[in-house]
C-alpha cells in the first residue's frame, strides 16, 4: 500500500489555473471602455487634426463656382495665432486662472481641514451641503447667478445698494470676477471631497505623535497634514487648471446680459464662433487643437512640479 504524503496530497487537490485566463477576462471587460474611448475621444481629435490642415476655397471670383477643399498645411494655425481676439482670449483665461485657482483651492483646503477636525458636528451633513452646488449643471448655475447679478431683481444687488454700494457685475471690470465666483461656488465642494478623502487616509498614529509632541491643531494642519496630502492637492490643481482652459459655459451665459462679453471672449468661444457663426470648421478645428495643446503642456508641467514636490 502506497502512502501519499500530505504535501503531495495538497498539491494534487490544487485547482489547475490557466495562466492566460485572467488576461482574457480583463480584455473582455476592458474592450467596451476602449471602444468608447476611441470612438468619443481619439477619433474626434484625429478628425479635428485632419480638418485643421484643409480649407474650403472658391476658385476665380467666386461667382457660380463650386467650393473645393484644399490642403493648406499650417495656414489655419497661422491665421488663428495671428488673430488678436484669439490671443486676447488666452490673456483673459490667464487672469481668470490667477483669480480662480488660489481662491478655489485655498477655500477647499480650509474647508477640508475643518471637516477633518473632531470639533465639527454634523460632518456628513456639511459634506452634502458643500457638494450640492457641484450637482447643479453648469448652465443652470450660470443662469442662477445671472439672476443674482441683475439689478432690479436680484436680492444680492438690492442688499449691496441698501448698504451704500453700487455694483455692476456685468461691467467690463467685474464680469471676469463674476465668472470666477460662479466657478468657485460650483467646484469648491467637489475639491473639498477630494482633499477630505486624502485627509481621512492619513495614518492616525502620525497625528497622535504630533499631539504628544505638543503640536496644536493649527501647527498639525500646516506642518503635517498639508504636506502629506500634497498629491491630492496636485490632482485638484491639475483638474482646476484644465477646467480654466475649458472656460465656456459661464461667459456664454453672461454674454446674454453683459455687452463686455463678446462672442470671442475666450478661446473656446472663438472656436465656437468660427464653427457655427462664420461656418469655418477648419479654423475652428485649428483653434481647438491649439487649446488642447496648451492644456496638454500645462498638465505636463503641473504633473512634473507635483511629482518633484512629493519626492522632495
């Protein structure tokens, strides 16, 4: 009678695994995502890039002639980059970002730190209240604030006037800060959730060690918590910067009430005007590619700075 050793018995009972089975299952589940990604993201970019190298022109004097599509190389890019209104739009976006980024990130960080303290009661209720503005669609949020900015009907303007302050939010000087206010109201709660989640993931023993060493709440937050959530801050900064370059909804809505906001106020509005008002899809595609390239460079720089900061 042959005795089977326990180790051999366990090996004989071990199920046989197909080394390639996991990869096939993963590929099966990932295929719909990549198909949609190629269809909705990559394909439009490639199509826009192709459009940007062509132009529709008429031969002769243009009377009775059939327009023909011609390859013009980088001519559309030269025309777009030589447009004063397009370049001025980038200046406005830069000013918008300088106002928006520190205000929104700073507010989100302060609120996240307050939520992380044990002294805050009804923490989940505050999280919900802070996140609710983000649940409002951007167009609806802009329409709400246009109402709040409109003299004669706005309780906000009426309150300021009763205090002796006459404010015209639709003026050329205040319309850009008015857009910043809308974006801060809408996106602060979203970034609070990101930063608060990062704070909750911090090791509690580090906080306890800081308290034992005599560090107060302010010193703990400034010297320990903020450096440890630097990667989350970098993500918020990255998303917010890209969102600033995509500025379109707020100025488009405010353009209906403010003469200071033109149809080419920011680069995305310039591209929209070229495509649907001037019916020049080729220049619109070139403008879109330029905006995408600027967003890509900004994303790369912010990521590199954030990575170096984390390593340091």
